[in-house]
C-alpha cells in the first residue's frame, strides 16, 4: 500500500532459477541501475538485552568506525553513532549502497576490542578456512570485515586457488575492498558460473 522506492531499468533475474522448480526465484530480480528511496528508515544494530550497556555501545561504535569512516573537511568521521545503551545507528558506506544486506553482515563480523596478537592468530585461522570450500564464504566475509592490508593479502591467496568457490568468494570480498585483483575472477564467474553471476556483477558494480 505504500511506495517505498522507485527504480527503473533492465531486471537481472537469477539465471539458475527454473520456472517449474524454483517459481519464487523466477519472480524476483535485481535492477542493477539502482533506484531512489521515497521513505528513509533508520539502520543500525540492536544489542541483546542481557548485554546492553552504554560502554558496550560505545566500544561497538568505535570498532565499526575504525573499519568504516570517511573524511569531511579533513576530519575523520565514522559511520556508527551509539544512540542508547542498546542501539547503535549506522550510515551506509558508499561502496555498499547497492547491497545493504552485505554491509550489515560485514558490520556484524567486525571484532570488538581485538588485540594485535589476537588479530594475527585470527588471520592465520581465516587463511586456512578460506581455502576450504565449506568455510570459504564465511571466512572471506570475516576478512572483508577486517579490511586491512594483511586481510587483503590473505584474500589474494584465495583468488589464486583452483577451486571455483574459494576463488569467487575471495574475489567478491576483494571487490568490496576495491582491489583490482578481483576483476578477472569475477568477470570469469559472471561469464561461466550461472550460480555466481548475480553476486559477481553486484560486486563489480561496487568497484
């Protein structure tokens, strides 16, 4: 009953969806040209009741802002603002404006108060998980949440893998980190792997 947004352009449907087997998938798609929201809605994280506190909300916002920020008039500003003891309001990073769902999943993987030594240990673990097709998707997103040079180097080892899933998930994360090593494997996936096509094109559009 309410118009929440207006969009126009070609619709990209899931190429793996078959009308007789996946009826629901065949009725939805993505307009890669984007659209315009007619109603603004707040975006943020809600802290569970048993953990809520002003201190935790502030720590959570700080860690998110260390990962996602922009510069205005030479001053660094974060995208997260603690509003109450249980709610942290978020702005969307420009690179994820066409994929809000992924932005929220990445934000939820940002570590809180992690020491340098703990991060090194976690990077080693994620490096092993990235090369396993069963855990590569989750590991790639956790590395994307870290987002620094060390995480990018780990993802580049995944791009060199011979396994198509490992290679795709690594390249997808690299695309949202704006690393050009993602371009060729994502282009190959869009051409040759129907199951990855939609997400590959979305990742390329974020660069």
